[in-house]
């Protein structure tokens, strides 16, 4: 278990969470009583994800606050310890709401939280609501997220929503409050109680890591039993061919990071389009050498091609997560996957 020792890495909310945890329940109760809901949520969220903090770090924190206080051991912030402390301060319903919210998507308001919900998950919930309700929800979230949710709705239902959004005037506060309350009580509560990840996202990641033959076999079987699920998984899967969504700068960044032997094996089993994408972003000399290397390899086992392509896909995902490359959806130059 990793114990945090670096004082400089602590954020403001983390410092506050450590202090609250270390000062005992009686003093913490007095502090929470003076805070508003947003402050309690923020500190509770931080406490629940704090992990283990070394006693040395706790001592240094209290020195910073000019307090002569030290801890004799480590502190462990968890959902359970946070919930136990909140139960001594607040009524059970309020504690339940706070804990469900910190377990669910992050965000200060309900609309912020919706922005962090997978569009397919949100669309699956909204498709059972009235079109007018969905129109209100989509008018409150950011346009890029609203567009992805709209695209994930059944087409005829989506058009009903579009027509209502076009005719919609200023939404009365009472209506907005009612929609927000419904989302919190029904959707967010259920979302917080279930697995954080959408099951189709999870299966897409698993399928991504299967070899090609196994993936094709499972996908064929799944299509026979549940075509809708198969299509959703296909849409969520990120494959080697999806590297075509990289812009030229992204291709060049990936080329600098990838092992050249792996690149050669990967391209042996790639489409002409993706081969040209990589060759076109190299110097003539580098492209000529790579083509010669590929020709010299002769036949390559499909298993080796799959493994090399998966390594490149994972590398691209890592670079995208770090913000070093951008992988677009293809429908708009500004829309990002990561």
C-alpha cells in the first residue's frame, strides 16, 4: 500500500481533509456544522479518495498551520470512515445524498455531474423520459456533450427532442428544479449505486484486448444473441484502424514514440489507407527504409500483428490521455475522444 510522504503534492482540499480526519470526531463535528453543503461535499469527496497519509506529513501540515499537533500513526481516508463521520453530524438522508454524489460522477452542480456521465449511459436513461424533459436537460449541458447524447438516442425520439428544443422558451425555475430533483433522486442515485463504468465500455475494452480471431468469434456470437449490444460495443472499441483519426502532428508524435520494429509488424496487417497515413508523415528516406524492412520480414504471424497493433493503440491512448496527441471523432475537427 502506497503511503503519501510528499508534502508539496498536497492540494488545498487534501490539506483540509487531512486536518479534519486527524483532529478527531468531536472537533470535526463542530467544523462540519459550520460548513455549507458544497464545502462538505468537496471535503468529503477528498477524504474518501485520500488514501494513506504518513504521520510525518500530518505533523508538517499542522506546523504549517501553526498548530502544535502530531499524529502517532497514519491516517486512512475512505468512503466508510467519511460516511461514519458524516453520520455523527448530519441526518441520515443528507448523508445518503452526499455519499451517493461523491461516489457518482464529479461536479459541483447536477449539470456539471451530467457532463461527466457517459453519453450512452445518459441517453439510455433519457430515452424513457418525455421529449420535453430531455430537451430541458440537453439545453442545460454543454453543446458538445449534448450532441453526443442526441446522437445516441433513437432517431425518431431524437427528432422529437430537437423540435421541442427549437420551440423552447425560457424554462421556468420550478420546472428546472423539478427536472433536477428527478435526475438526482432517480438517475444519479442509481448511477452511484451501480458500477462506475458502463458495462458496454468495459466489454469494449476487453474485446480490444482479444486477438483478432477470438474477437471476431465472440462478436459474431453476440450479434446473434443481442445485435444492439454488439453494435454499441463496436462503436466504443478503439482499434488500430481508428489511428486514422490522428492529425498529422499526432501521427508524427506517435512515430517518435513507437518501437520501429513494432511499427513495421503493425503495418504488415494494416489497410492501404493507414499505411499511407504513416508513410506520408515520414521523410522519403524513412518511408523507404520502413517499406524495405517490411518486405524483408516476409510472412508474419497474425498473432504477432495483432499484438503489435494493440501495443500501438495503447501507446496512442496513453499519449492522448497525457494531452500529447488529439484523436478526433472524425465528424468535427474540434471534437475529441479523450
